[in-house]
C-alpha cells in the first residue's frame, strides 16, 4: 500500500488566491532549532509551498492572514513544466485541511482554533 501524507506546522506568508476563489496558495515557514558543533543554538527556516483547491481555497481566502500559525494536513504533489532556464520540477503540499493554531501576534495556542475539513 502506498501512502502520501503530510502534517506540518508553520507560519503563513504570501497568500495568493485566484479571481474565481477556486485556487489558493501560500508559503509556509517551518523553523527548526538545533545545537551546532560549538554548542550554540542555531535556527533554520525551511519554506514550503502549500496549495488548496475549491473548498480549501475558499477557507484560505476567508480565514487566513500572513503571520498566522497553522497546522496543515495534506499530501505531496510534484509537477513539471518548462521554465526560462529549462525543465522545472515543483514539489508542493496540497492541503486537505488546515487548522489555525493561533493568529499573528498571539503568543500561544489559546487563540483561534478554526478547522477546515475536506
């Protein structure tokens, strides 16, 4: 049995929604902290592209704003297209549902807990 499931927590940036409201995308920043060889705490930020279609796109456009911390449930999708410099391969997360953990500026998960389910 094959399985393709992603659960990721991060902060939203750069939300885009098409005019019809049937497609939405945003960047999701995932922060990872670790101790380096000198025992210094180092933080890395990894960026992921998240997309949503139909109902999920509507939820994104109505409820999410840049800076919100969310939990995304979805699956990976890879597409290929011709770019200016040749073939481009794009891997993104297709959101099946999104849970708002807290709004921008809130300090904990005591804030909004809206959930969108497919």
